[in-house]
C-alpha cells in the first residue's frame, strides 16, 4: 500500500491561461488579448502557448476519452449483469423467503435507484459523452482533422463552418520566433517565393501584425499562414517529414482557409486576390495531385481579379494607382495567368483567363530593392542577362502566352487553319530561343556549380517548352503527320530523359535535396505526359508503309530502353495516384508489345510511315466507350486526359488492351 501511495501521477493538462497570467498567477478570461493584460497595458505580450501537435492531437485525445468512457460503460453493464445473475440465483435458491422473491419479480422501472446505484453511473457516462461532443462542435473540431486529405479548401465553399478570426489566431498562430524562422526560410527560397510579395512591404506589415494580431486584416493573415504552410511543407531538407511536421503544416493550410472565409475573399477588396492566389499556389506546390476543386478556385480567382481590374495595364486603364501598386498588380496577374493555365491543362479544362481579354504587361525585371511603396516612377528594367528573382517568372510568362494559344488550338472543336500549326510552332521556338542563357538546357553533370534554385528554375522552363511542343503536335500523330510524329517523339524523349536524369538528385544527399517542391504534382504530370506521348509515337510506327512518302526517325530501341527506366520510377511511385498506375500499365504494355521477336522488323532506328493522306482517313475516332460504373472518371480527381482523347484509342488497337484497363484501377 505504501508503494502505491508513493507513485506519482502526472497529467498532461492543456494550458488555458495566457503566458503572462500564468507567470503572475492571475485569473485569465482566455480572450485575446485577455482583460488582465489589457488592464496592465500589455496587450501585445498576451500570448497563448498551444500544443503544436494541433487540433488533430486534441481531436485524438477526445476520441480516446470517449473510448475510455465506452469501456467504463461496458464494465458497469457487466457489473449490472452479474448483479442480475446473483439475483436470479437467489430467487430460485432453496429456502428463499417469499417476500424477497416477490420483490425481485417486480419490473425494473418500478424501482427507485438512488444516486449511488450503478444505473446512475450509466446516466453520468452518457452525459459526459454528450458534453464532449457538444464541446467538439462549439470548438470547431467537428471537422475531421484526422483525415489527412482535409486541407481547408472546403471551408472556402461553405462545406464546413469556419472559425472566428480570434479562434484562428488562438488555435493556429505559432510563437513569433517560430513564425519568423519560417518566413525567413520562405524568402530565402527564390524559386518558391511569390513574386507579388514585396519583401520591404511585407516586412512592414509583418511588424504591424505582431503589434496587435486581432486588429490585422484576415486576408493578410491568410497570406502569412500560406507562407508558413509553404515553408514548412516544401523547404525541408528531409524527404520524409514526420507525422508531427505534416500535421503542423496542415494546420497552417487550414488556418489560411479559415482566414479567407472570415475575410470574405470573394468580395473585391484589398489583399483578396493576393491571399487567394497565394493559397492556390501553396496547393500547387504542396499537393501530390491537383484536385478538380482547384479549377473552381481559379475560376473564382480569375473573376475577382478581373472585377478589380488586374487584367488591364494601369498605363491605359486607371489613374490614381501608384507605380509600386501597378507593378505589384502586374506580378499578381502574371502568376495568376500562369497557374490557371497549368492547372486547367492538367485537369483537361479550358483556361479561365483567355489571352485576347487582357493587356496587362509582363512584370518588370527589377529587384525588390530597386523600388518601394514611395517610388513615383519605376526605374529602367534590368537587362535579361542580369539574374534576378523575377527573371524566372518573366521567362515563364513569355512561354505561357504561347502555351495559351496551343491549348486553344488543341481543344478547338472545329478544324483549325492548316498553317496555324506551323505558325504556333515557330512562335514557340522563337520565344524559347530568345530566353536568357541561364534558362537554356544544361545536363545535371554540367550544373554542379549552379545553385539548386537556378537548376530547378531552368528545369521548369525546359519542361514547359517541351510540354508545349508535345501538346501542340500530339493530336497530329494519329493523323500520320510525319513532322508532328518526329517533334512529338523528340519532345517526349526530352521530358522523360531529363526527368530520369534529375530524379535521384532530389533524394537525401543529392544536388537538389533542398528543392523538394519541384517534384510536386505539375512536374510529375509532365513526366506522365512524356511517357504517354513516347508510347504514342512508338505505337505510330505500326503503320508501316508499303508506299512510304517520307521517312521519320524514331529510335525504337532507345525509346524502349528509356521506357524501361521510366517503368522503374513509375513502379516506385505507383501508389502516388491513379494516373500513375494507368501510365505504368501503358508503359508495361508498350514494352511487352514492341520488345519481342514478332514485331516484323520494327526494332530499327529508321521507320517509314504512311503518308498523311492515308492516315488522315482515320483522324476522326469515336469516343472511348466507358464501362458501367466508371462514369465518375469524367470528374476523377486525377484525370490526365479527357476520355474523348483519340490518342488512347489509337494506342489501344496496337497494345491489345481492353478499354477498362485504362479506366479502372487494377
């Protein structure tokens, strides 16, 4: 007994009072700032230490409490059953008096049970369980935070109830020293930091925010939380973040969404476009696969920006806008246009922003130190030969204006002019050739002296260029256009070969270990696109010509070797998404079909194709039939191509695979 009394019982109790009230041993009303700190004129120092395992850990603790209550309830019920058993035994026991027997036979509900009876314990347990559930709803924890897929996006569309601004600050805002470290890491990452966030302006607003967080703009606070989210989830040198780190980062994403909802992001107002755009960019950088919800998000973003006039250049549109604000608006619109195009393409949808409807000039190649909020007139732009943080976004802006034309050309339901293909192709090649030398392709072996940020920005521009070529010419491959087959094959080779060249450099110890964000959804989708296009061009060689009109160089042996290497990577990442598994099956089928001995001499470096006239008759393919139960593919979260894409049926006839192999998971 003495040993039991000496045992220490420790309890992890959540700290409810602010740090100053706990230090002074004062009563705290748990407001932000609390009444005690306000009376002492120390509102700025009022801070609540929170457990940074976050709402998920708190939710888990409540679930554990409910489980313990349920266990206790079972024990009490077992006790009651044992009591009934003894009562029955007494009732039939020899010599039992008639008075006791008659009492036991009375119905249970006719008996009075006092507060010490076991049945009263069951009532108390049920009240405790109801109280826990009620607290969950009042505290905003009715959202299933244990589900890792919840990132707060549903809050923007009213699918879940958002918290108040004070609740967001008290539950999600980290200590100032921790926030400062993450913000500093964000701005050090030149390839990640959003170009429309001016460092000097942000620094000033950041200091004002910490002077009185509850008085800050919820939309600007959303920008801060998105920065913390990106810094935590993309700038870690560890390829496998712990569960606690992922939970903490997810907290920041949820907090950013709460702030957007509180600030009514859909209304034209200051920071509305910037906050929503930065939230969308963080989703593109941190998500394994882009959800179709992002299309709705960018649709809202494009319209709010248009209502606020971001689509018109200030020089000929509006007076009263400072030079500083005008340049920031250009940067904001440019990134909005770029991300909208990339996300829309990945989801197989038309862009929300159409090129002829806006005339905003590209951003000016200036450092943040070249101008500030008091600048009356912008200084001359720095030359493209001089690297700057903005040069990467300017290069992408130039390519994206051509990519928009390619998407319109490709998605058009009417026949385009015969010369349009060559015109767009020449414009694309000219645009890429005119980019600064730092963005010209260079193997990893020749990039050992370049910083990781320079390497990944160069790779990003290269993938965009090759993707443009591949998308522009892909639909003409099935029509037997020799030049398109050659270009599509070469661009697909470039994408797959370059991706395999850099893949291992993102692992621990690699040259690009600190740039994990680059291997996100957009780059991975480019790799899948390259694999698919490479399989398509290999399949096109089955149309061997009896009367060849021309010759196209398609290296079948080299292509199959490259696909074999790609297959290894796809197998390692097969659990990543549904699209990955579909492309893996396509690559496997292509290798199996074309690497055997029964290919009729296909394994040669020079393949003759049918004339474009012979294959043009097969240009109009019927839509791929969809088996029953697979209609949701049209709205699947990870759709690499529209179901009516003729390239898939084109390859199917050579690979002898049933339709459902490309539609359903294995």
